[in-house]
């Protein structure tokens, strides 16, 4: 199923990128714009498909974690790199306060990166027009790691906080629509963290920003080596 959905879409995205590079021939302005639309819509659809497939897998109890003992600071840095030029485009500065006491912890590095990337993407996406700061703090608290991501963006109304982690929920803060998205990122993130025996918490002041906090046990009892 996953293959059948992804393969044709990857062809659509791949060939549209190839056309954009003008290898097969020159393009006029309108053609270039239309090709950009194909690429952007294709990528959006691929994101949606990947998210739906992930959620289906988790809900069917088929998501196996590949637990490794790794340094989370390194993974957070990799997730920041994935944000790419969005940071400069949206005038966002990232600040980090990593706890040197927090050494390696047991996590699935790919899944953890997916969650951090999701939270960071939201922090960037829901930033204010004038830009802002994202503060990432890691802290060792007994047998737990606390990772918090705070932004200075549009924030979330108190009444909406309860619905954030429900799938397909996009909170309508009057302006949400223009930010795009699928409303699946937080639902998946919550489930992935809970699969690790952890928790995600959120605090926000509407209009001033939001803080998402991940709590993860330092050690997993069952170490799967996949
Ligand atoms: P998506 O980002 O695709 O809409 P998510 O599940 O990641 O879906 O987020 C659900 C909703 O939660 C978003 O549509 C947005 O309204 C709200 N939200 C998430 N992160 C933030 C944030 N950092 N600041 C403000 N609102 C947020």
C-alpha cells in the first residue's frame, strides 16, 4: 500500500523538479510557475500520505521502535538543519541550552528526530510576521530527560489546548488556514513519544507563544535491535 501510493507521487515530484532544472529545455514564466505548483502540491500530498501511513501503523500496533543509546543533542541539531532556509526566511533565531549532564538516552533516533522536526516546524510555521526566537532546552531530571521547545509565535487559546493532539485537528485561531498543514503532526508526535513511555505537554499564552515539552525515560527496559 505504502509503495503503491508513494511511487507514482515520487515520479510526479521528481519529474517536476527535473523540468524546473530546465535540463529538458527552457521554460517560460508561466510554465515555471505551474511546475512550482505541481512540486509544492506533490510534496504536500506526500507529507499527508506519510503521516496517514504512520498513524495507521501506530494505531494498528505495528510501529516498532528501533531503540539505540544516543545523544539527543546531536539529533536535535540534525532536526534544526532539516528546517533549512525557512529559518532565515521567517527571521527566526534558534537558541539552545543543552544540559551537559544529559548524556546518551535510549530512543529511536529517527522517530525522535521526526517529533522534534514536527515541533520545530510548527514553532516556525506559527511564528509572527516579524520573526521570533525558538528556545530549545534539554535537562536531565532524575531518570528522565526533559526537552522543551518554546516559541514567541501566535500562541494557542486556552480552550483549544485540549484538542491539539487529536488527529486532523487544526485549531482555528482566525488565521490558521493560511498556515497550511494537515493537523496530524502533533497526533503522531504524541503517539511516538508515548510509545517510548514518555509524555508531551503544552503550555501557551495566546498571542505570546507556546512551549511544547517532551518527557522521556532515560532507559528503555526492552532494547530492540532492529
Ligand atoms: P498542522 O501543523 O499540520 O496543522 P499539527 O498537529 O502539527 O498540525 O498542529 C495542530 C494545530 O496546533 C495547528 O494547526 C496549530 O493550530 C496548533 N499549533 C501547533 N503548534 C503550534 C505552535 N507552536 N504555536 C501555535 N499553534 C500551534
